[in-house]
């Protein structure tokens, strides 16, 4: 009887070890993605903005490459912090990835006042998609017919001309601070923490005088005659807005842009990371996706996961020096 019990025990332990081994193999991501299990792309801003649009353009290609359903899930609020918190809190198994945009994702954990429960180390970059220069736009019938008109008015009557941002310490907020530092022109920021679509709605409703946004946010507005762009914050003119001068051309040293890519919670199994990186590269560089991005004023600027991680680290260093410009006093 003892021998039978011993043999039974050994068999049971062997089966348990085998099961654990299979589970370990599975947890290492060898079977990713499992059939019938969806992958979510968390977008930390409301539908309709450039981050959301870009994610929805790559989504069908990711489905094809991964062989499973891919869903875009919007979790807006707090200038992206809510969505980034959800992303970094998710299990690092490949089934939750997120659209990550700087400076918001870079700066939020740098300011203790934001109370972020994540750092750069909690993200695993998967690839960069685009760099989107910042712009300043006004209503077509605005009294400010060029950039110098606006800057002069903002100098003469500081903090009286309202301008949109997509949240405290977002790209537009930094751009406004950079304009003030470089030119002395003080615009009054109005924060719309759910993203570009909320800010644009306020501008179109004439609740805010100046739209500080990205090239992609204003391309259609210009085509529809709903906005006049006074300047692009880059060293070269934007292909989507060839008639608009840069701040540099106008004699102002102001360069600002939003970089957007995709990341996962840190700690992905290597096989999962490789599959996601490869699928995203194919999606970002897909000719149809690139063409649609171009139409939106979003010039594709792909970087691999490793290069995006280096870019992110450098941005963290750079933004630490300018963070005091946008911190609450």
C-alpha cells in the first residue's frame, strides 16, 4: 500500500511539475497571442485627436499581423495621466499596449505634484510612429494677421489672450512657456485635459482665442477655412502647411513638437516583445497607413523599440531642464 501511495505521489508531483512547466512556457509568451484573446491599445486621450486617429490607422494592420482582434480603448483625463496609469498597471503579457506621447508621458512622473504612480521605467517602448510639430492658429477673421501681430499683442497685454492646451504640462503648455521665454509674449493657457478634440471644439466655438496645437490637428481646419495658422514651431516648414512660415523664419528661436509611439507595461516576455515590435513596425510603415498619415499632416518618423527608448531617455533629460517653466507657482 505504501509503495502504491508513493508511486501515486510521485506521479501527481510529476504531473504538477509538467503543468507548471507548461504554464511557465505559456507565461513566457511562446503562444502569444492566444486564439480569441484581444489586444487592447490604450489611448490616454478622447476620440478624434491625432493620438486616437493614428492608433485607429494602425489597428487593422496589427490585427492582420498578430492574427487576433485589436481594440482601441480611450481612457482620457488628467492630460493623459489616467490612461498612462491604466497602461502601466496592466499585466505585462502583451494584451495591453498603449499609445504614448511626449511630453505628457515623459513629464508627468517628473513632477512630484502630479502624484503619478509610474516612472519611465514602468513603460517598455515598442516603437515610435511620428513627430508632430506645434503650431499657433487663430480664427480666420482674427485681428492677428501674422505671428508678429499676435506676439506684439501678447507682450503689450500679457496673460489676456487665451490659448488652448491639452492639459497641464502637455506639449502645448510647454510651447506657450517657450514662446514667453523666447519672445516675452505671454499667452494665457486654458487647459483641456481630455485632448486635442476638446481643445479644438472650444476654439471653434470661439471660447478661446488661440489654438496651440500640432500640425495634424489643424490641417483639416485650414482646408475648411476654419483656422488660420500663423506659425509652425520647427526649423523647417511643414509639408502639410507649406505656406505657413516657421517661428525660426520669423526670427524666433522656438522649436516644439509632440512625439508619439507605442509602449507596453515593462516586463514583457521577450517572444511577446519581439512579436509586438515586428507587428508595429509593419503597421507604422504600411504604405496605406503612411499615405493616410500624410493626408492628416502626420509625417511618419519610425523608430525601433531600442531607438525609441533612447529618444525617450534623452527627452526625459531635456524636459527636466524646462519643467520649471510650466510648474504651478
